[in-house]
């Protein structure tokens, strides 16, 4: 009888401890639209591992990839109402919520990849990440999304003149639309998930995106010309909803910000490798790789700066360009 009482007491203690332990664990729900082979998804997995280590299991991340909880815009809206904790969006999509992010879609804003990384890691990068707070969105870090380039079905993009009369798929971004118009093309916003079929059926003649996305989407099966004009280097941004952020204590916030930054460094290396693999693969698939003179593209898109006239935005642009 004594042994039974001891066993019951031990079981009760174990159950009580387990319940308490479960209560101490906070699980952050992270959703995004990319597949699990994407370097950004790998970075998110790394984020979860680092966060769990730093917090000794008190903070964990559960990832919902491949658009399980909706496209980027839907995930942003879920963040705003507190139904989702963290998501990843392109700065081009985020500009429709937080206007300051349209700066990052300016063609040829960055001198090169090293310059863009310095900007993202600088005080101006931190300032941009905070701009979404009035809209219940706080930036945690920038993820490298490479340079965006034009690709096409029937003829190569050798110069801005090559875009004349071509319907080019763009993101739902005012800046992207303005850029293609200035270059002479006809911008056509289409969701990413519908683009392969749109290319096949001739709804559009081409599109613009980074190299890994061109490869993983299998758009190279339809488009056999890829032009490295590198018109923009629009980053992805990892965001947390302010409802979730304000429910974290000070130490939890530190853990999360540190883990996010470490995941950004991890992602840059993963992205570089993804670009190398993608380039090899599309060459093998018979895609014609073009390296056009960028000068005409740069000259044609300079008028985009006319869209910016408020002193605060001009200050941010000037600071970005001054970073060496």
C-alpha cells in the first residue's frame, strides 16, 4: 500500500511538473509562402534552433511553409490581428502597408551585394525595420533575396528597347510597375503561384525575379532567356506582429532579436550557394544567360527618384547611398 501511495504521489508530481513546464514554453507560429527547399526556409529552421538553444526551450518556433496559411498579404494581415506571430514578406509587398519600404525597390539603389548587406546591418537598417510599428508590424531582420533580373520566352532582354511591347509580370508593387513602365515594358501584376501557367499560355511574355526563384519555380522550362541586368535588390523581411512582440518579456525579445540576426547571417551563405546551384542547373537546361550593359537600364530608371519628394524619405535615400 505504501509503495502504491508513493507511486501515485510521484505520478502526480510528474504531471504537475509537466503541466508547469508546458505553461513556460511559448511557441511562435511562423508562416511563409516558400517551399521547404528554399534558403529562406532553411534560415527560419536555423532561427528556431538558435532561439530554442538561447532560451533553453522556453521559446520555440513552429513553421508553416508553402503558403499553408495564405500568401504574403494574408499573412501580414494575420500578424496585424494577432492570429499569426511571425512571417516573411518581400519589401515590395510590404510597401503597400508601410510606405517607407518602397525605397528598397528603387532600381540600382545599391552599389553591389556587399553594400546592401552593410545597409541592412546599419542603423538605417534598424530604422527601416521599426517603421512598421504604427501598423502593428515590427521588422526582425533582412533576408537576402539577391538581385532581380528579367527573363523572357521568345527573345532575350538585351537593352530597355528589348522590353518594348512585352507584357512583364511584376509583383503587386507600385515601384515595380513604375520601373517596368520607364523601361518601356507593359507591367502585369500576377500572383507568383499563377505565373507558370500565365507564361505557358502567353498571358505574359516574361517576368523578373532572382535566380533561385527562377530555378525552383521551374520557369526555366518556359523561359529560355535570363538577363542579368540586376535592376533591383529587394530584400525579404522577417516580421513579428506587435501583439506578439508586446507579450514577450525583455529577455525573450533579446533572445529573438539575436536569433533573427544569426539566421540572417546563415541565410546569406545559404543564398549564395542557392544562386550557384541555380545558375549551373539552368545552364544545363539550355537557358541562354545574358549579361547586358546596365548603363541604359540605369539611365532609363532615374526618373523614379521624382516619385520621392518628402524630406524624411530623401534623407533615408541619402544615408543609404553614403554607406561605404
